[in-house]
């Protein structure tokens, strides 16, 4: 392993942490309906857990209602049960061949809970970033111990890894501020 490998792996892993955080933040409800809320709902499709988007067409009916139209009529009950059991605070109802999923307006108390959840997700992402930094620094120490790099190279690369860490942590903070604003907007 070389310094370039360590920097490249560190950057890749930190980008993945940011992408994971973005996906987790997308799941947090903001009071407006959006189809992304249901992306992680798994439906029992003939004994196999399958994403809802693989068994039904998910669309927005209006600003507060999501429409789910299964491709197979016999999947209606399974999909409705999966949405109800997903612990998203949604209560789907079937109307003919369409499942309507109204998103309730968030109370002020619920909005504050959502902000806490957002901050918790962000803290988890920061911990992941710091762990990646630690792993990179350990790799550098190992290279130094094996006499593959000089102490100056190790110090310089540690500073670069720290700058990378700072950049990603500030990106996490920016994502959190944006999501908080979105959640608290009535």
C-alpha cells in the first residue's frame, strides 16, 4: 500500500459516508409528500423481501398524498401491510386498485423530534468519517514503521487526511442545516 492508495481509499470511504447520510436524511419526513419516503419499504413478494418500487408504481397524487399502484392486484394487501409496518407514521388506505398514502402534517413537537433524528444521523456520519481518518493514520504509521515512507511524508499525508476530514465534516454540517430548515418549514 502506498500513500496515494491510502488517500484514494480514504476519500472514497468518506464520499460513501456522505452518500449514506444523504440517503438517511431523505428518509426523514418533512410534512410534504415525496415518493422517496417509501424507497426503503420492503414488501413480501412471494416470500422474498422486495423494494416497493419493484412491485408497484409509486407516484404523487397531490402535495400530501402518495399513490401506490401495484402491478399485480393480489399484492395490494401485502403492500398496504408493508407501508403500515414500516414505522413511518403513515396510514395507507386502499381504493380499488390504488393505495392512497396520506402524509399527515407534522406537529411542532414531531418536527423537533425529526430535527433530533437528523442531528443523530449527522453525528453517526461524523463518527464514521473520524474512524476512516483513524484507519488512514494507522496505515500511514504502518508504512512508516515498515520504512516505506519518511516521517516528513507521514506528517504531510496526515495533514492532508485531516484537511479531507474537515472538508467532509463541514459538508455534513451543511447538509444538516439544510435538512433542519426543510423540516422546520411549515
